[in-house]
């Protein structure tokens, strides 16, 4: 029995990452309707808007969906109680220790998975009582741990020590990545950049095209010696920040000009290294369909080779 499927109630163990402002009902409902788990963000800090998006999800889908609570970005503490009482059954926590939120979330009967960037965080989260982990390697886009560990290594390390269901994140955008993650112990995968570039994503066409046009070296880790550390597309502004060595958090005040205005130099365009593997804008349903087909094809071929005793 796949424990991620049991915990989420979805048909396919593919989770959409909770990108700020982007992971709202338009995108999340498309993911849920295609059999995956759409997730509503709260990292934008727009509590009332995010709660409205949760309500909107029930108009757009009758399938399960989740909500993310990023501890570092919770400026309005009422969001935790609002989410706990919203009727959502699955929550992911991130950017901090889940211990302070677990009593409220578990009392409401929610299943909670915590996002971890290293083994130490994974062990602490399991000790705190989470139901599962989202194991996120440094390949992923957005806010990162400056001491990044690749998904390939991190997933093995966490699987070796933690007996909870694992969702692999970072560097996964298709069936090949999903099959590799399952071979290392995952029972699900989370994809962010692949869904940012989907047809139903609310971001500007310029952002989607920049993802499609980027190669495997098309992103850069910024601010490793300060906070926040992020992985973003290698735009001219990102290159300049990399040369200077850091940036001020105020840069994100204009991030919506990138996301929805299409001005790729207005702020940072967060994205993961999978940009080098994404070659076209596709509908969410097609992305999930191709990912699942590729996953099963690889697993079948590997099974046949194993049966034959071949490498």
C-alpha cells in the first residue's frame, strides 16, 4: 500500500509545490482534477485571499487538495487556526520546526507532512510527530538551505533513518525523475517548476517561456551567506546579484511584476534546475499523464531486466 496515496486520498502520488501567489485555485484545482494533489499557498501572507482560494477550490474540484503553512512566513497567526478549521485534511509545513503547529493541526484531525532540506531536520520532524516528510534537495527552486544536499543523496539518507512516507522534491519534472525517486525510497513526488510552466499556471507567458528556454545551467543559487537563500532563473538581475554576492529581502516587493507582469528583471524569477528538462508548456493533465506513463514504463522495463538477471 502506498502510504502517500492513503494519506492524501489522491489517485496519483504527484504533489504540486506551494509557490507563493502562484499556487492558488486556478493551478491547484487543475492538479487535483488530474488526479494529483493541488496545494494552496499561504507564504504570500495574504491570509484572507488564501482562505478565499481554499473556498474557491471546492467550487472547482471535488478531489482532495492540501494547504502549505510555512512557519518563517506566517505573519498573521490566525492563519493556522483558519486552515485547521477549513475542512482541509492534508497540510504541509515548511521553513521551520513543525512542533509548534502540530498540536493545533493534529487536534483538528489533519495529516501533516513537513518539508526538510537535510537529515537533521528530518529526524527532528519525525520526533515531533509528523505523518510524513517532503524531502527537498537543493535542485529545487525558491527558498533553499544554503548548505544544500542533492535529492539523490538526501533521499537515501532520510530513507535510511526515517520510517515515515517520503515525498521527493527538487529536480523532478517527469516520469524518469519519479522512477528514480521511488527507487530511492519515495512514495510520492512534488513538482514546482514543471507546474509553474503549465498552461493553467497563472504566471505571465514570459515567465513560462523563460523556463522553457533555459538550459541545465539556467538557474543560480543566490545569497548563500545570508538569508534568504534562493534558487532562481539566471536573468541579468540574478547574474548581477551573484556578482555582488547578495540581495536585500525587499527585492521581493516587486516579485508579482515578474510573476504576473512578465518583467523578468523586476525581481527574482524563482525556478529549479529542472528548467533544463522542460521543453514546452503543457496542460497540467498532460504533464501528469506523461509523468505517470513514463514512470510505469521505466519501472516495467527495470522489472523485466531484473527478472532476466540483467543490469
